[in-house]
């Protein structure tokens, strides 16, 4: 079989897809993927002593749901756990189908997964302040009747929270499901949408442990009305969260003090990064409620390469958001190296 024959066998919607850009680029200071610079200390691996390698994981992730429920004040019937929230985006779109509406720029997996599943995607540009364009969104809601709307707040890669009032208006107007993806909520000064869950049956909240020091585990979760959880659960693969991840995540969620220090440190470092970047003449950083900062610069491609030569890896977004790079908040020392390089190179 020739390579072209294989291409011709692929479903047309997949043929035209571009894979998610997540390559390992070897580098000392890794500030490209919105991970936490802090791993857990102490014996969060103790639970692995009891792990039976010959047995499948708990298919319902019962203990993990209890641990998540305890942390967020919700009950297990309102939680579904995934192999990262990426997997849950897949399940949600598989369950409800499209059209799928999302603002742009935003986290690219909503569009990639919708397209892979053959669903129509409606991408509405954000306004100049990176907030939701309410008029255009409400028009599209009325005209296209999206079955799903994905709103990342704080938004990746712009870093801001969308106006809560605008999100509320969209939830009110939508006859479909609205997923508020709160992957970066731990770093935000706003309270988020969890307290509103009880009032809105079409509201789904998505969270992840990836940004708070556990990216290696691949654990994300959805919080929603039990009726929604039960439907999405029908398309879940039987053993989607492995035993190691379940056990370590349960132990890590008990480490409240460490978690809170990680988050506080990241927020204060983000503020330091922002104010030092704002003082540089040729750089415009955008205010962030997340663990990263988007910034505009004259020659983003050159700067990206120059930083890389100094062993500092950031994300080049120049393709999607003209002139922009994104830097993840690292440790104090990593941030200082980044700032020094940026100052010297700009
Ligand atoms: N949502 C948003 C907004 C993200 O930025 C990311 C990670 N980049 C994810 C979800 C995926 O997170 P996870 O690691 O849980 O799959």
C-alpha cells in the first residue's frame, strides 16, 4: 500500500486536521506548557505500595471522586474523572455533538476534537479586550443553536477571565450545554462558576490537576448535574484513569498546605513577571489570572529562537495571535533567568 492510499482511506475530516502542537523540545528552563514548576514533596507515592499490577483500575475512580468532592464541596454523583480534561472534552462532544461554539483564540482542543468527530465548529473572535463578543455570540446561539459551547475562563492563551455577566447571559440564552473550562481557576482572583452550578442545569464545569503540580498523572474532571454526568459516562472508556494516577492524586489532594503554597507562589511570581515585563519598552504583557502571561513583542519568531538558544523555552503563538509569545510562570529563579534574557535580547 502506498502512502497516498493510506491518506485516501482516512476520513476527510481527519485528513485535514493538524495535530495538537505538543513536542518535547529539550531545554533547561521549560516555560511553554502551563505546567506547575513545583512537584509534590513528601510521600505521596506511599499508596503505590498497595497497588496490584495485575488488576484493572477502579473503573469508577470512587476514592478519587470522594477526594475531589471533599476539596470542592460536591458529591461523587456530580463528578466524572478523565485521563486529563482533554479526554473529557472528547467525551462531552461525543455525547452531545455539535454545532460546537467557542471563542477564538482559545484552547485549541475544543476545535480539534469537534472536527475529528465530524461536528460543525463555530469560532467567534474575542473582542479587543480579549473578552467574549457578546452580541456576535448571542446571534450565533440564536441562529446556529450550538449544542455545546466551550468557554475557557481564565482563557488560554490570553490569560484573562471572561466577564461573568457575559457568561451568564450565554448560559441563559443557550438551549445547549455550556462548558466553563476552569483549568486555571486556582490562580484567579474571581470565584468561578462552581457556586452557580445548582441554579443552571446546562452548566458544566471542567477542572484539571495538571496545572497544580500533577500534569504527569493526567487527571481532569467534570462537575455537573447528575443527569449530564450519567449521559457522558456512557461514552467513557471503562478504565480511563489508571491505578497509579488515582492513588497518587488521592494522596496529593490531601496535601492542602503544599497545594496552597504552590498556588500562592505562582500568583506572586506572576505579578512580579508582569510588572517587570511591563517596564520593558518593547514588550506589552497582558494582565493574567492564570499561571502564564501572554505578551506582545516586535519580532516574536526571532525572540522565541533567541530565548531557546539561552535554554529558555516559551510558547510561540505568532501563528494564531500576531506578535505574541506566552510564558508560563516558573520558579523564582527560572523567572529571573527569563526576565534577564528578555531584557538583554529586546
Ligand atoms: N483546558 C485548558 C484551557 C487548557 O489550557 C488545558 C491544557 N493546556 C486543558 C484544558 C487540558 O488539561 P489536561 O492536562 O487536564 O488535559
